[in-house]
């Protein structure tokens, strides 16, 4: 089972350190539901570390344990009954977001070493904003982030 969803990035997607991506996307998963007011229960964003997928915890769409299983879910620290939780996979990852293994539309071949230099600003400020905007949330977006994700949040 696979609970990943995908958000397309603007095309072209200019990278912070130069270069552009075409047809880029970020993978994400969600837990909980945003209520009708779309602001009262809030959106909470999880930015992954360098290597994990967006699958932070089990869900009905994918019941397998995630990498942060003891943290995300009903009644846990990241309470999916209180928040609408989105975990966004890092741009450049091999877990569904555009990265070096993705096909470069200009060549029809994987980007590999031609993938533009990636910065933390590309992931958080720009890449992760798409799934958050798709949710329709009108509130602020608090974030939790382990490892590299913490640097992404600071950026």
C-alpha cells in the first residue's frame, strides 16, 4: 500500500543556487482531517530529515509502521486528532519527490549528476509550500522536524 500524494511545483522551478527543474513534484502523506473552518484545528508540517520518506506513521491508506511511528497519530505528541498533519518528502530524495533519479524532460534521461544543486531553501520555503497550500488551510503552519528537517525549518 502507498499513501503518498504528489504536489506539482511551478514549471519551471528555479533552484536557489541556480538551475531549474521542469515537471518537478514533491511527495507527501497526511494524517487527520482539516475541519470545515480550515483554521481551527490547524495544519502541522513535518519536514523529513535527509533520507526518510514521507511515511512518518501508519494510516488507513498505508498501515505499515513509519519512521516516526511513536510520534504521529491520535493522542501522540503530533496528535492527528488535533492537527491536520502533512509530512513532505525532501526535494532531491529517492522517495517520490523529484531528484537525481527523476527524468529530465529535456533529455528523456535521469538527471543524475546534472540535477541542480539543492539547498534547504528549495525544500521548505518553496517545495513544502505546495502541499500546504493544497490543503486549503488558512492558519499558520507550525513545523516539527528531525535532523536535516530542522535546518530546513530554520531556513
